[in-house]
C-alpha cells in the first residue's frame, strides 16, 4: 500500500511535535498509519458536522475545512478535547493511549493551528476517497 506523501508528511509533523521517541512506538510505518487514521477520523467528524456547508469547488471546500480546523484548535474547548480523545482511544490500545494520548492530542492541536491550504486539500481528498 502506497501512502500519499503529503498525508505522510502531515502525520510526520504530528509525530515530531508529539516528540515520541520510543522503541515500541516510534517512527515506523505503523505509527504513521495510526496517526493518519486519527487525523482522517477527525476530518470526517468535522465534515459530518458541516455537511450543509459543502461547496462544489474542492479548493473552496478545502479552505473552509482549514478555517474550521484552525478555529477548533484555537478554541481548545472541552468538547473538542473530548472528541479528539475519543478518536485517539479508538485508534490506540489502552496502554498506548495512557503513554502517548496527551502528547498526540497536543501535537494534533498544534499542527492543526498551522495547517496550510495544500495540507487541507490533501486531507479533504483523502477523506473523500
């Protein structure tokens, strides 16, 4: 299975921000796939909440998605944290969540604040496959 290089780059940014350097859970392909799964699940939740705001143009929809992600990460409300933690628990084992859940959540929030247009388009295309 070939991963989208742009999607892999986003996952790598999250892993770097989380500062996960462990023999059991490092920079291997499984870690990247787990982080991509978490990110795509988050995008799907956002799309479900904003399904009435869909646009015909992919770029304008990607910009709207980016704007939404940036706003959600800046607000940092308990509901956003709850949703993110729930998705992390779905993708990680209980032990992994206890060890890395907080650092991954913080890293995802930080990367979301600095998301650019190309990355948001990549995420949108990946969720619409």
